């Protein structure tokens, strides 16, 4: 999957307190201002952007902890 596309969607829907461009792929997104409410919007945007659906089992802080974590989950779901 494209980590750049994940970054674009995160920039548009993550409501982070810092610019996405300043984050490393393994940076803590919750430390960067991601909230549980913003996570819902981010999840919906990722579903639309990648044509996937997050199962309940993937709806956790761990899934959205970093850009790498999101990308790994999206890649796994897209391969199904």
C-alpha cells in the first residue's frame, strides 16, 4: 500500500496538532493530537480511499498508533 496515500488521508482527516509532514512513519499519532473522534473520521476516509472495511477487531488504538500501523492494517485488509 502507499504510505503516501495514508499520509494524505491522515493530513485531511486526522485533525492532528502538528503537520503530518513533520512526523516519522513510526511517530505516536495520539501524541501528535489524534483523538478517538478524529480516529472515526480517519477510519471512514481510509475505507473510502482504499476500498476496504475495517472489521471490529481492527478498531483499536494499536491500529491507529502510527502511520506504519495504519499502513500495515490497510495493506492487510486490501489483500483480502
